[in-house]
C-alpha cells in the first residue's frame, strides 16, 4: 500500500511539473514577439533587404517632431503605434505623422498589459484608441501592436473583430534602456544581420515616447535612427540594398519564424 501511495504521489508530482511547464510555456509565448502559438500575427516579409522602422508609445512632444524631421530629410516612411491618451493630448503631432504619409497604428489608450486584462477591458482599450486616432486624422486605423507584446487569443480576436491586424517585431532596439546611440545602433544592426542570414525582412521595435508620461527622453533614439538611415541609404547607393518600408507592405505576410 505504501508503494501505491508513493507511486500516486510520484505521478501527481510529475503531472504538476508538466502543468507548470505548460503554463510557463504559454506565459512565454504570450510575450515572445515572434511566437505564433496563439494566433498568427504580422511580423515581416520574405525580402531580407526590407526594413520597417516602427515606433511605440507616442506621440511625444519631446521627440516625435524631431523624429519626423529626420525621416523627412531621408525620405523614409515609418509606422507609429500611438497611445490614445497621448494622441488626445497632442492631436497636432498625430496629424503631422499622418500628413507626412507614415502609417498610424493602435497601441491602446493607456498601455495596459492586455494578456492579464479581462476581455471587456481589452476591447474597450482598442476601440477607444481607434476612435481617438480616427477622430484626429479622419482615416481608418488598420494595425495594432499590443503593449509589451503581451497577448492571448482573446486579445488577437478582439483586434481582428475591430478590423485591426496585430503586428509584432523581430528586432529590438532596447532604446528604453540607457544604452546610448551606439548601443541602440548595435542592437539594430545585429538584428538586421540575423534576419538577413535567415532570409527575413526586419521589423524594428523602437520608441518615440514612453508609456508612463508625456515628455520621455527619446533623443538617443532619434539620433540613432538618423545614423542608421544615413549609413544604410549610403550603402544602398553602393549596391548593398536596404529598402525601408511600412508594415502595410507586409500586410499579406505572417511570421516565418
């Protein structure tokens, strides 16, 4: 009998371990940007020469206008995932983004971790952000990026019910850390090179704002983007092609990871 009890206990412990691993795997998948375990998301296309600059957490009066100037000087369009609260506070910057031909996407109203929010809150955050951006620009919003990359099946379902394509990324600049211009550039160059080796386009995650408050210091990001564009576009003129695109260029693609 003692052996039977011990055996049952062993099976119970093993089962608990399996469940723990499964739960951990799901939690990991809910945050890992290239995971497709819950539902397919847009990441990048199959042309390794294509690079998309994407910026989260704006608009930000301390950096977004300067970033727009850099992009205009280089003739490059980007994708901006804006927060509804900040958009309502700075509608003139949102209009500048749209008027310059950049793609404007939904980054929720207030930047919650959607994977831990109830479905009703998720839908409210997305719907209200859509309404704020569309009221400011008069144009429909078609793309969505979850804050922190955090998503569950019901998050992606709510996005699609609102006509939004979920967009993740496969290169991280880590520009929210105090790593300076060189650190940001090193992360971007390493990620682009990795994707080139794998035959993938590169979707670069950067930030023109900070979700905690307006006025986040993002000038290192602005300067890093200026240097990236200067070097990559100069190299393209000498035969090392890099084509900067917005995420709508990849709208027919899903992750190849």
